[in-house]
């Protein structure tokens, strides 16, 4: 009887262990399935850039199994190995659009980060009152700007930019993109500043620092993860913006999304050229996401435990 009881007690923990392993297997299976869903569009884009017209229409997916990779898409842009060192009008246009995207995205992200950090620090450390509006109301006002669909602002910005001679200029896109991503920067940076104890500001004041000194020398370095996350998110949003870039530019200030959408021929869409151009356009963002992932995660999760 004692032996049976001991054996039963020894075997009893097996069921919970099996249950935990089954739950873990289900979680990993769900994560793998979601990863496949998220990465499949990128995989399809990259592989399509190496397909011919027949392979695209027949939906061949696996290289060297369903189709033999070809440089047709990259050759049409002058970016294939056999045309890379030759003169190419398409490659020159791609380089110009790529530079425009870099200038507008980085310029708007830096400007939005500067203005957004100042506004977020004020909303975090000071108490404001404008009529019935308090700090939370002001923050909601900024965030409510994201509710408006871009098409509602199309005509006002078109008329305004024509009057100010900002049409088809990178400076005009920088100003517009700054307004677009500014609410997101303020939201992220306010949570970042709220996570930093106010006692640090008070200690800085005791040591003789002004409000600007405490902000620049004490608070801002501690908020670097949030700043990095806000900058990267703003950069991605500005880099991928298409509507206003297509509306407010014509030749000089066109960006990569506009060039991607223009890959059409007399017989329809050149999917291989569009895929090659899209692959080249998203490559910098993928590299940024890989190397700066820890800043993105730490910045976006600040204050999540409150």
C-alpha cells in the first residue's frame, strides 16, 4: 500500500507538465503562423522581383522549384549586376527619388522629434489651462489630428502650398510630414517623460540648473530610448507616405512611394519592376528595424506596467 501511494505521488506531477508543454507548443505554433502571415508579403515582393511575366501570372512562389530566378525586374531599373555600371535613366531616377525620401523623412522626423519632445516635456512637468482645456485635453487635441483622413486635407493643403510656392519642394513635404507625425511623437515622449521621476528635475534645480538645463542635461539623456522609438516610427511613416507626395509633387520632389506606384506599362502593371523597386525601398527600413529593435521595444513599452 505504501509503495502504491509513493508511485502515485511520483506520477501525479506528470499531467501538469504535459499540459504546460502542450500550451507552450500551441503558443509557438500560433507565433510561427503569425510570423508567416507578417513576413509573407515581404517574401512575395522579394521573390517577384526575380520573376518573369509568366512566373508572375502563374503565381509561382518557390525559387528554383517553381521558377528560375531572373534579374528582369532589377534590370529594368538599372540595378542588376550586368547594368549596374552602365548609364541608366531609370537608375538615375531611382537615386533621385531615394535621396528625396531620405531628405524628407529624416528632416520631418528630426523636426517632429524636437518639437514633440518640447511639447511632451511641458505636458508632463507643467500644468496648463486654456479655457476648459487641461493637459489631458491638450494631448487629446493633438491625437485627434490623426482622426482626419488625408483626403479631407487635400484641397486646403493644395491651395495653401500653391499660394506659398511650396508645391513640388522637399521643404514643403518636410513641413507637412512633421505635422503628420507630430502627435505620435508627443504621445510617445509624454509617456517617456512620465516614467522619469520628477525628483530628478527637483534635484537638478537644487544644483542650480534651470528648466532648460535640467531638460537638456538630465531628462533628455534618460529619455533616449523613447526618442529613438519615436524617431524610427516617424521615419517609417514618412518614408512610406504616398498620398500627399503624389498630390503635392510633380517632378523635382517625388519620393519612392510615388515612383513605385508609377510602374505601369502599356500592357498593365510591371509587377517585377514594382517588386524590385519596393524591395530596394524597404531594405533600409528593414535594416533599421533589425539593428535598432531594442530601442523600439523599450521606447514603446515605457510606462506599460503602470
